[in-house]
C-alpha cells in the first residue's frame, strides 16, 4: 500500500485523503488520531509520556501529550483542516506490567490517556471513540477515506472505531 504512512514511537504525522496513518506497538503509549471529516485530513501522534514539563530531556515535542496534540493540530490546519470539524479517537494507554505497589507514577498508560483527554477537552476537540486501558498492546491505522480507526490486538481481535 503506497499511501501508508508509518508513525514511529514519539512521532507524529498528517496526511490528506486517500492516505492511511499507522503506528505499531502501543502499550502504555497512546495513539491520538485526529480527523477532519469534511476535508478528510488526518493526523496521528504516538505519545509516550503525559507531560513535557516533568522531564529534563523534552526536546522531542511528539513524545508528550501536552505538546504533540498542539503540533498535530497545527500541521492539520496547515493541510487545510478546520478545527471545528476535527474529532479525536484514542487507543493504547495499557498497563503492560503489574506492580506490587499501586503507585500512580507507574500507571503511565492511565496517565497518558488522561493527559490526552485533558488536552483535547481544553482544545474543544470531541473524543468520539476510544480503546484504552487493559494490559495488551495495540497497532492502529487511521484511514482518511472513511475516518475509521482500525485497532489490531493479539488475542483480542480487530476493532473499528
């Protein structure tokens, strides 16, 4: 498929229809798929951490929910998307390891999902679907023709959001 654009970990990208954006290996990371249903512009971010202000090495803005979502939105608008038409879908945010202590700092997947929702809410971008949590990894594909987000998991099948 020559219109498939891969988004790596701590990475983001955008495309116009008929492109497909994909990212692999979402464990505690969260995939944030933004889509303008009118212009059919899509964007995908693969964030690793909730907040850029809590770490020293924060030069990669795509790594953090609080910076990646803003950058992704700007990139989409530069491709012709209109903010009022954009909706969001989320996947990932799993708890991949079990810990004997229920320490919030270790619940990185849950914190990533919460931070992503908070930023999208602040930007008034509605989240229309999500597949977050659990203890398993996901691979996702955003199809800009249909706006569907395909979520593939080992042992849990395929979902379309």
